[in-house]
């Protein structure tokens, strides 16, 4: 029998111990790791690829919702939220979430939750689960979900967090984007349109179909040929502002170039 590979993400040691003890009673569940905060949860989800995560909503460094946004709904495993939210907030889960556990919970309620997990694994497709997760985030976080201020980068077999504000500029690199951070370069499996959606439009601007620049890193603009400009960064990097993006930059700056 294939076991349900499970991650426990909760900042309270006693809560993690309680969930682990209850899972030990389930013959078809294997605990593959624990996380004490949101950042550890993201790293564990991306490295361990569990089938299920018990995810506390209120955790240090990243809350449960930011974990979903950072990993991406399409890449998330099944989720059982573990929360101390009041009954009004929990109504949002009733028809959209796989399940939630309201602290404190008893053995019967936990067993019921595991039953829902088994049913979801048997009958629900990953696309439907992804749509549910997005709806949960939008329901409990009204309006457009805020962007994360970090990206998760995989390099030399390890995962680390890169603060978006540290990025100087971004360029397309085949099926990846290359992030230029000072003297370092990092590859991220993402499209230019995808990375653009994750960057703050008040700080980052697309100057070419294959380049995005941090506006705070620009030192000057110099006219070039055929209506194009050279964008010079404080570190001396020179990039081309194509004609197709020149008008948008003029609108951004509020003055003609």
C-alpha cells in the first residue's frame, strides 16, 4: 500500500508532537518532515514533495497563505489547515478547503480529516486542488493577494530565499530567467511574463521583451540608434531600452525621452 507522505508545518512544538502522534496511528501515513515556520515549510515542500501538509496558518516569517503563494498553488500538496481562527473565518473553508483542524482538536476530528485526505487522493485531480487553494487565499485575504518579497532559488542541490529587492535586473534564458544580483547570477525556471507578475511594478520595469530592470538601480539613460536608449545601472551594466517599451517608460516617468 502506497503511503501518504506527510509534512507537519507548525511553529508550536507541542502541536507538531500531537499531530505526529496521531499520524502514527494511521497505517498508510508516513511523516517525511517537520517545519517550524513558513520558510522551512516552503523549503520542505519543494525538496520533499509530500502528498499532504498539515499547515498552520499563523507562523513566523511566512504565514500559511504566503507559503501557498511562494510555492504556487499548482505545486502545493493536499493541505489540511491547522488554525486557531474563529468560526466566522472558518466558514470560508467549508466548501473550498480540503479540510481544517481548529485548535484544540480531538482524535475523532483528526481521524475524520485523514478520511477526507484519502478520499481526495482517490477522487480529486491536482488541477481541482490547485483551484481550491487559490480560492481559499482569495476568500480569506480580500483583494489581490500581496506579492511575496522573496523568491525560492534552487542552486547546487540546495534551496535558499532571495529577497526580490536585491535583484538588479532580470533577463530571459531559454526556459529560465537569469536573476542578476550584484556579482551573482541565479537561474529560476520561470517565464518572463511569470516573473514579471511576481515583481513589484512600482520598482521593476520591463525595458525589453527579454529584460526587466530594478528602477532603483538605474543611473542614467543615453540615446541610442533608431529611437532606442541605453540604460546604465549604477554598477556599470548597460542594457537596451527597446522602442516598444520606450513609450511606457515615458508614461512611468511622466516626461518624454
